[in-house]
C-alpha cells in the first residue's frame, strides 16, 4: 500500500496496524517514522498529508507560522506576533512570580491592567520592573510575557 497522497484512502490508514503504518511512512517519506510515534500519531500525520495534498497543501505563510510556534515551544525563540501566534497576556488576578536578586517576588495584576507588588500599586508591569530593579525595563518582557527576538 503506497501513499500517493490523493489516491490513498484515509479509511485504509484507519485499518492499518502499526507495522503497516511504519511501512507506508517509509515508502512515502523515505525515512523511518520517529521512534516515539505511536500508531495513532503515524495515522494522524499520514492522514493529514493525504488531506493536505487533496486540498493543495498548506500555504507558505501557514508553514512559516507553524515553524515559529514549534521553535518557540522547543526553546528556540524566534520572532513573535502575527496571525496564529498566541501572545502571553496577563489578565486581572494573574499572579506572576519572578526570581530577582536572590528573592522570589510576587506581582498581582489588577482590574485596571496595573499591578501590585509588596503592597504598592503600580500603573504597569514596567513600573513594577523599574521599582524592582532600579532601571527602566520592558515589564512584559522582564516578567516573561514576551519572547526575546533572536539577534
């Protein structure tokens, strides 16, 4: 059973066992599937490829955004923003813990978008970061709510 994407019946993938799925994977991709892939994951990945081929594949734009998401999740921080990329936000009641100067600091986001730290109210996370460090800082970045751009 060879996976010529548009000709393959997804139902055949549903009925295939793990050994058959590994063989289909090797024939279509020219490599063995990742050792951590279960039959279910192989089935899902192969079915996605069949569907993508039938629909004309994914756009270059979508592929680029997915690559950014995967790099961010794997610790390889890239650019942020744009459609499809979730940005971390802090809403009312969010508690942020930050290790700074050998101490763990707790910051609480208030209803108006400000923050409280050590019993004091601040207009923004940047104001808290400035009070905590003594220098001007981008608050969301300092508290880990924004990714740093690669050089």
